[in-house]
């Protein structure tokens, strides 16, 4: 045990000394996985051909001789999907880190205010009554925001200890929407809408197209920039409100901004992919193990690891079997053991 | 005591025989046996003495069928005795015989080897025939010992189920079998039934015309594959419960102490067996209806297979059957695959197992189907595929070969009797040149024969529009 702690500490030290290679890894890892993922799929396309296709917008002649169907598959099916995995993974990593900081609690992620439960209900509602992909996405987004809105303003009804009340309200609102979703599942036809709702609640990037990727790209990049800019203030917020005020930061406004942006990011991610659990919870812990609790470094690491983790998970989901494996199944199966392992190994420095 | 009783009965019979002999073959004799003897002895006897208006119906019956007809007649006309004749009967009673020409009205079969053929157009004859094939007619024959009091059948889950006859109050928690019960003309036995495809405007409007008790007997909310409201079931006092073999409530229902008959009809053979079992549950008339359906099904499949024999395997059309969403497809275990194969196609997703499978577009590209079919339920639509940019890479989409399977009530891709129309429709879509079956003719015949429903031109246009 001692040896393990030591090795964790030495890794930390090593990376803080050799800062430059770490950042290279942080950029290189998702990029490399992105390119690798493009070559993976049920349909066999060689890596060279994939590269040629990717370069074809710049050099149109390069993709000559490659079957049209392969080009279309890469550009219309694989590219948006892998991009979505990258963005959603990055988004969960960043928002998870931010929420763990402002709630001063390592066991929360951006779902703590009920955004996922709300989105799940919105999606189930649309699947039950319309079944249209685009409406499902819009409805999930709207209800995700509604759930957080309810948690936030519900907590204002009670005066003291706002953080605890906010957490409690989040749990309450989350279970309320969870019950509503169960009600819809109960009412859903077991032959058609019920499997669709169940599959959505387990998460999948299968339906991603350029069209529904657009809001994801915009909101995720905006949110990531916002969190990136504020990342050093997360340290202050994680100290507590009194300390933050003493250091000249208005903790309430700050938190409001972070919650707002994180919620937008999470809602748009959930609405595109369905419920993908564990990424926002596990990734910040993995990041802490590598670079420690300092948010200036933790946030970039979480973004990078989140993106890489979800791309790997999605690669498995779409290539292992002829049928799609729900992402929620894989993140749970792989994420939970990792979390348990990390909690055993690293005892300090949340 | 008993001996005395029997001897009295014997005495009555002998004396009646003597009386009939004296009246020289009076046709109104209450005893059928004597009629047989008379008929055999003197074939022309009734012409010598025409019977008068005491007789309500003149019946000509085969010797073996005189006793059951008498039982039915007495039960229906409050103990009156029937009059048997040789010529010019109102009603002819004979074995139903082989079903040769299906496009003919089916006879009313009241015993496995006895059927009624009206010879005159008369309300009383019609009412009597209706009675003969009804549950009360069945009861009268059971009371007389001419039909069994109970039947042991092996259901499709492999259980031997002992059912007391007649089944008067049936609860169906499985939509496809509800449709089968309509097809074997036993829908008046329902206390509650779960329907398939009766929620949409077309399905519910047709059901209201087919059955005056619809939608009151619809029990979709209480009884389905996943739900079984046991208290409501207890209140309905069913004497038989019908369900799917993979229902989630099989343990709980045991508390009711009512026989449960389970179905699992995901193949062509199992579907035929399911319809025949359904017929046997409800008696001779239903058994005959079930036989007629199987005969029809086999004749359709046979004629398609005959045509398919001329098409080499490599020219067979590859079909992908999608579900409520474009990227959810039917597995090889599902009935949809059997429909495709029976119609002479190749099911693209037959390597998949289980129920509906979620897949990704790359897998569809690998399969590269010639035709894509979407089902007629759950918001599935042809447009979801044809108007999607991503799907344009498939030849089937480029060629516009994406079709929606039709339905009237039960979807034609489910293991219900209507599936036979699904096979016809599929074969027509895949091989329009070779298949000479006509969807509208067959749909009209099918719903007329098996649902007693005259399909309207408007409905025909909806379900048989050429894609």
C-alpha cells in the first residue's frame, strides 16, 4: 500500500517537473485516438484510405480510387460520431471537475442538479408521443434545463446553508423526474416505444449526424472556453465561500455562472447521446491521480482524459458486435472498477 | 332401483318403435334410430305421406348425424323434435368434407364430422345454425356426451393444459392470439382482450365495425406481455387465460387457479400450430375455421414457393426489416425474418439473435440490402430513412426501395393470422413480375372469411397501395 502511494506521488512529481511532455500527451492522446477511431468500424477501411479521405477536402485528387461508400461512411457516419464522443467526453470531464470543486464534494458530477433525469424525462416524452429524433433532442435539452432551474430556484426557498440545500434539491428534483420517466415507461408500448426509451436512457452515439452535432459543437466549445478561463478560480471556490470572499471573488455569482454553463454543456450532451453515466465522476479522479488537485492543471487533464475515455468506449460500442452496445453499459462496466481502484489508491488531495 | 329405471326406458323405446312401425314411417318420430331404419328400408317412403306444418324445419341428415342434430334441435326449440326428410329439406346436415375451394362460404361445423348447409333462406334456419355453432350448442352436445367435457392440449411453452369445455370466458393477454380468436370465430367468448394495432384510427375504426363489444372488452392497459392485473382478472372470472410464453407474469397468475395457455409463434410452423390449437380450444366450428386458415396459408405459401423455384438463389432479393427506428432491425429469430424468407427473399439481418437489435449504419452498409421495409407501428416511417442524408449511401435508398408494411388491425408482420397477407404483400414487392397474387383480392377474401368483415374500398386503397 505504501509503495503504491509512493508511486502515485512520484508520478505526480515526475509530471510536474516535466510539464511540457505532459501537455503534449494531453493534446496528443485525444488526437491520436481520434484518428485511430476513424479507422475502426464494422466496415473495413484501411488506415491509409481513411487519411486520404480526411485530406480530400484540401487535396481533392487524393481520394481517387476509394469507393464512394467508404468516403461517405467516414465523412457522414464516423466523423460526426467520433467528434461527438470527443466533445461529450471532454464536456463531462470538465463539468465534473467544476462541479466537484464548487460543491467541495468528490462524489458529484454535473448531474447532481438533476439535468440528466430531466433530460431523460424529456426524451422519453418525445419518444412516446412523436418518435422524431430532432424533437427528442430538443425536448431532452429543454427538460434538462428545466430540472436544473427547479433545483436552483427551489433551493432559494430555504435561507441557510445554500450548498447543502442545493444538493438536496438536486437529488429531489432528480428523483421526481426519475419517477416521471418510470411512469412514461410504464405507459409505453412494450413492443415499440419502450425499447426506444430504454435504449436512450442507456446512452448511444448511434444516431449522431452533422445536423444534431451542431448545437453540441457550439455549446460545448463555448462552455469549455468559459471553464478554461475560470479554471484557477475553481481552486478558490473549493476552499469555501468565506475564503473566496476574502480573496475578492464573489462566490455566488461565480457559482451561478459555472452552474449555468456546465448545465448547458451537460444538457446538450445528454440530449445528443442519451444518458452516459460515470464519465463526469471518474475522469476528474483519474486526473487528480496524475496531476493533483490543482485546478489549473486538473481541468485540462480532465478534458483530455474524458475525451479519450469516451472515444475508446464508443469504439468498443460500435465495433464489438453487429448490434450496438449501449454506452451506459460500457462506461459503468469499465468506469466503476476504475473509480474503485482510484479511491483505494489515492487517499489525499481531493 | 336403477334396473327398474332402465327397464322402463327400454319399454318406452320398444313401444315407440312399435307405434312408429304402425304409423308406417311417420317422419315426426322423436326417436332418430327408427328414422334410420325406415329410411334404409324404404327410401321413397316420405313421398307417400308429406308432412304437415307441425314441423318447423325439415332436415336431411346423414345417419350418424341424426342424434347430434336432434340434441341441438331439442335444446334450441325447447324440447320439440326435429323432422327428418330425404328430399327438399330446409337444412342439409352432412360431413363438412375437405376444404377444396376456399373462395366459398365455409359451412357451419358443429361436430368434427358434421356441418350444416341451409337450403332455404329463412331466419329460423339461420338462428338454428347460429345456435349449433355457438357455445350453447357446444354445451348441449357436451351434455349429451357427443363432445368431450374437457380437453388436454400441449401449449407452445410445452405445458399440458387441461381445459374444461366449452370455454365461455376467455381472457387474452396477447394481441396476436386475440386476432387468432377472431379468425376462428370465437370472439364472443372474450371477457377481455389485449389487441394489437387497434389503437390507431384505422385499426380502431375497423375493430368497432368488426365487433360491437369493442372497445369495451379491450384490456390493453391491464393485460399484456409485461402487465397482468391479477385482481381485475379475478373479477372477470375467466375460465381460460391466454398469454405469450415469455410473459413476465407467469408466476403470479398461478394464484388465480385458472388454466393458462401460452403461445410462442415466431415461426411459420409455430404460427400454423398456434392457429390450430386456438381452434381446438373453442370447439368444432373454430377448429374448422382454423383448418381453413391453415389451408389458405399453405396454398398461398405453396404458390409463392412454386414461383420462387424458378428464381436462382443468387437472384433472390435481400431485405432489411427495420423497427420503430431506422437503426433498430429485426433479428433472425423474429417472425419478420420468416415472412421475408417465405416470400422468397433473404433476410439481411438474420445473423442477429433475440429481439429487435440496435445496429449502426456501417453494419447496414456491410449488409447492403436491396430493399428496406419499415413496420406499420411505433412512428416508424419511410421518410425517416429516405429523407436522411446519411442513408443516401445505400443503393436501396437511392433506388427508392424503402417500403412500409401495411396493416388493417394487426400489423402484417406479426405472428397473427393477418401475416399471410404480409407474405403476399412482401412477395409482390420483391418479385412484382413473377407473383400473380393480388393484394386487394386476397385482403378482401381474408377479412371476409376470417373476420366476417367486408373491407371498404377506401381501406383496400390504404393497405394495398402499390409502392
